[in-house]
């Protein structure tokens, strides 16, 4: 039996159905050629989603998708599902709980397909959970490389815009004959004057992240090389921890509690979601890829950057409100009973931003985002010392803009990732990878820009 092009797992979930709608309106391969599957636990709910988009599917000229009933706890069924498709788009979270069986099934299916002389099954998901992402790299990267499969967590708003923007920053600095040193991200959520509405899955990921902190620390100790420090001996992990070529990275001092950025005229709080962890992981994965490909020590592809990320806060009043809710959230998230309370009452502990119902249509329509990336690099004269002990002397800005992040930008980016994985498979790197490590040599950024709903722009400084 022929394999379908893609399978949307969790197609009847809140985010999954938006992904179905995006495929129905903008198929990742020509509509007359696309074969696809909707998979989930409940047949009636899958049929309801299919009925909701039946008109759009017919108008686009797509064939009706297959419906498959499968539970993420049944790895044998997941393996059969993976053998019957070229690409799994996994919309079932939280991923720390439900993701590992799908990853394992994808790799086992790929091993069988390889033995039969067929291409492996590939995988992408919507996760914004650093613990899950890094654990999957640690446990399954080498095996995925071996069987020729690409598995890319964080393949939507978490963390395609930030990871690919950092890659754009690095390449633009290299084109200006500079060695990349640092990138600083400023994220702004634009709500059109309404109270913002957040995705409960994002909120739950943040809550559950506190529960997995100890596990994440152990994962990172095993995942990354660690240099000797004091009485602690050096240790070797799966990935290197490359350092920038110069100590001066050019980050401005931001002050104490009340941090201000003149670049964007806003107060700042740290960006606590997955992007910083994903970008850091990308630097190590790309370094490993370059060394595997025999790159010399002075090759620009070996140049890592240091990344900082902030959320813009437009007023002091909002900043103080965020401090209050942040302190309350942190207090409760430290222990299990508190985390259960946080998950039961998201509105109460987020000032009404997050809810299990998700944002209203009015909130979604009014919302958009702008991420500003300020990149700094060193000219070769600085690195050689001919300009003295100077900091970065080359600077540029990349802006990424787009619609509401959870239910509009996320399916747009996810399906564009699927388009690249299906149509440029020979250019996509293999293994369990971050977006920029997987798609560096593809036209993903160009495809996003061509689509036009999310935009990347390079601004000269």
C-alpha cells in the first residue's frame, strides 16, 4: 500500500484542527497530488473536523484524507501509522508526556523502511518544552541519523521565527565579512488594545517545565561537553559547547530590576519560553554538523553566537503587574500541589491572559507579534587586534512580524515546515534537530517570506 504524504496526529485537538485547516487551504504539495491522513483517538471528533473543512478541501481540489484511530499510548499502532506515511505532524501535547512514544515509533518504522530500501519517515511537532526537546536529542539523535530520519521538535512559532532569524543574522554578518558574536531578541505582542489571549498549552508547558527542572539539569549534563572547572573534571557529551571567538559580545547593560531597551523603547522582562534553549541547542548541533563535514577550524559555519531574549513591556504599570503575577506563578510552580492549582485556574494566575478555552476570535484577529533581533559581530581587524581591544563593530537588525502566535502563525509555520520536509528532503539534515540545524541549507525562510503572512526583514544599522 502506498504511503501517504503526511499524517496529522491529534488532528481533532484545538491546535490540530487549525493545522488541518491550513493544509486544506494551502497544501504543502500540489493539491491534486497530496495524500494525507487525519489521526486521533476519537473517530467522531475526526469526522467533525473533516466535515468542518469539507468545503475548503473540495474547493482546493484535495482528495479527502484517510481517518485513522490511534492512541499515543499504543506504540505498535503508532509504528504502523509511521510506516504508512512520509511525514508525521504531531499536534499531541504536552510533549513530555505524549511525545516520546511517537518519536520512538517513527524511528522504529524508519529502520524497517530503510531495510526495505525506502526513505525513512520524518517527524515535526509543535513543542515548546526544552526538557522534551533536549531529551529527545540526547536519546535518539544518533539513531535517527543512522536510519536517515529527520525529527524536528519546536517546528512552529516555538521556535522557527527565532531560530531561523538567528541563522539569518549569522549569515548576514558573515556576508559583511564579520564574525558573528551575539544576537539579542526583543519580542513584542501586539493586542490591538484588547487583553491578550494565550494558548493554554503554552501556559501548561511553562507550569510543567518547573516539574522537570531536575530532569532537564541531568539531561544537559549528559548532552553537552563540560569543561573542567575547579575540582570538577571535564566530561564528554553528545554535543560540544562551542564558545564565541571573542569575549566582548556587545550586549548593553540593561540596569537592575527595571530593565530598559532604547532599541525598542520598552521595559524588558526575560523571555521564559523555549526559544533561548532551542537557539543554544542549534549552536551545538550546527558545530557538530560542521565538524562531521570536515570543516576547518576557521570556517564561519563553526562560529557560534551567544543569545539573549526579552519580552517588551510597554509601560511601567504593566511591568509591575507582570512582576506580581510572575512572583505568584513562581511560588506555586515550585511544588506539585501548587502546579495542580495553577493548571486548574489559569485565568486567576495569569490575569485573565490564559484560559482552557483559549483566546476569543476577537482576540485572535486583533493580535500580532513583532520580534526584533539585534545582531553584533567583529570585523577581522578587531579579531586580529589591529583596532585595539574593541568590541563588536558590525551591527544589523532583523525583524520578524506575523499574526497571532498560537492559532494563526503556528499552523502557517508548521505547514510551511512540512512543505520543506516533503519537497526538499535531500537538503534537510538528518537526526533529532532544531529548526535551524535541520533547515539551514533549505529555502524555508524564502518560503515563509513568499507566503507573506509571516515576514523576515533585514534592516541595516
